[in-house]
C-alpha cells in the first residue's frame, strides 16, 4: 500500500492529542511542551543579572515582558486555547499567519493546541517563543536555549575528546588508505553522525541529554537497531560521482542539534574531505532558536571558537582547521527561513524555489534527525512498508540520505512484518529514540 493512511480528510496530519507517550521524564507531548516553555522562564530569570550588567535596566524590563509572554504561552498550551496570529515583524510573519488562516479553513475553526496537526503546532510553539523575543527592542538576538545547548556540549566533553583524537588518526591514515578502508570508515562516521541524534534536548524537555560515553565503542552493539540501512547506496553514489566527474562532489548537511550531534556531523564532513569523497561541504543551520537544541549560526560559531580555546591538541587543531575551511569557502554555512516554517519538504520547490535550486547543486544531501525526517515524509500516517522514495512525494532536489533516530511515530521503508517484530521487543520503539534509519533516495535520471 503506497498511499498514506489519513486519519482525517486528505492533507490532514495527526493531531497532538493522538500521540503516544514517551519514555522520558515528561511523558506526553501534551505535558512536554508546557515544560519546555516553563524552563525558558527559569533560564531567563537566571540571566537577569547578566542582562543588567550588559544591557542595563531597560533590557531587564524587556526580559520581564518576555517571561510574561512565556507564562501566557504556557497557559494557552495547557488549556488548549485557539492559536493566535503572530504580531512581530519578522520576514516570515505573513507566511505563518497565512498558514493559520488556511488551517482554520481546513478545520472549519481556529486550530487549538491539541486538536490540530502536531507538526504544525510543535513548530508554531517555537515560532511563538521567537515572537516574544522579536517584540523586544534590546534583546532581539537573545537565544533562550543557549545555556542548555552550551552545557550539553560541555557535558559531552569526554566523548568529544575521544572522537576527535580518533578523527585525527583517521585523517592521517586517509592518505594511504585503501578503498576498502575508506568504505569501512565511511560507514563508521555515518553511524557516529546517526547516533549523535539521540542527544536532542526537545525530546527530553530540555533536561540534560549529553553524550557521556565514547560513541565509537557503542557502534557495534547499536548496529542491530538500525532498521533501514542504505549506507551502501550512499557510498556507491559518492564513488560514482567522483569517477564520472574525475573529482569528488559537493555534499550538503541539513543540520539538526548542537552539542555532540553537531560534533559527529563535523567529523563526518572532515572524513569526507580527508578521504577525497567531497570537495566542498555546505551546512544548513536554523535561522532562529528551534526545537530547543537545533544549531543556529551562533551555535556553530561558538562550537568552533570553544574548540580553538581548548587545550586538547586534537580539538583545538580541528577547530582552527574548520574555521579556515569556512574562511576559504570550501565549507559554507547557510541559513534559510524555510527550515523554520511549518511546511514539509514536498512543497519546498514552490515555497522556497531558491533553496530548492541551491540544494539541487548538491551531489548528496544528508538530512539529520527526527524533525527533518518528519518533514521529508510529511509527518503522514504512512504504512511502514511504503518505500522511502514514495513517502517523499516528489521531493528530489538531489540524492539524499536521512540519518535519524526514531522519536516520532512515522517511518517508511521497512520490510514486511519488521514493525511487528520490533514492537514485540520494544513497545515504545517509534518514540524512544533507541531505533534508527539510514534511508537513501535519488532522482530517477541518475
Ligand atoms: O517527540 C520527539 C520530538 O520532540 C519531536 O517532536 C521532534 O520531531 C523531535 O523530538 C526532535 O528531534 P530531532 O532533534 O531529532 O529533530
Ligand atoms: Mg532537533
């Protein structure tokens, strides 16, 4: 069966109230969203002194207003109030308000927090948080999740050190490595980037979710939990690009979370360069704080800066090397508003033709994480045996590989009966982040 099973009329996604419980501290998504909003208020209270020192009393007054907006938002969510239009002046405000209008027409009433599609409302919550910040005069660049993201990176210190020391030895050995060695290493770094996705802070409602152990020693035991593994197809695509072109191609990485996950993505990028499998890497970050831990330009810059200031040689060397790559344009960091809209990727070509065109220039695009996956497959209620390519519904700017630990109840590309077998072992398999997919798709003519 290739069509998504719609729970309601065509085009509607699953509403928030229909979602499962997760195994994390704040059990339901319904409970988790207000907790995320409350934790922002707590963080902001703690920032008061710093803000007073840096920006003065007027900024503290604005901070209090932002905290007030958080209490209001929390109340609206907990009491399932109707969604309100945005009132700030960001360039994406009209798009969000038109979306709300359209959704109101579809539902025949103004959407409320627990009655409307989850993908839309979850995205809307983060946009509302940004609205509170954007309405201020002096605190426009405030990232309300910054403290959490930074401490998640710092708490992953041991795992990052081991990983970068390993990367240093790999980069040295790449010069003399055989094709077989590179093939093995490619799969290894893919898995590091994949399992790094367990470290997001939105599923844990902002509670610490850092990588405490060395990921490299865990790969073998985690391997059986990869339910779809198309890494071979991605490898063949990279090798084919290099042989037809005579030189390696452009790789894009649609980033997900800051902290340990970003470090795994950077290591994958470095390995692809060192192994002569990529000539340039284009990273794509979020244009505003998003889903607690998603990477913004600021997080990316902070990470490299912090690496440079570390006294571990491997970490500081790679920090400096990666800064240099960015300076020379071999690595590029992009931001686009489209990533922080509620739209799924099947409408990217019409909604954001420039971004789609840019991605079409890639030779292989890595999509990181759960939210990117949900947006790839439209967060629809697919039969898990539907092919991954079918579930993309025409989204095909270039060959692409999704690396995702499963945290939301949608998945495609499974073998017949595979879902039943996994469910017998782990009833929460679709939401606990313990299982994963590496799913590949490419345009037909390639
Ligand atoms: O339920 C898990 C969740 O909060 C989803 O709402 C969201 O898609 C996901 O976690 C975020 O995860 P990731 O950082 O992997 O995109
Ligand atoms: Mg994320």
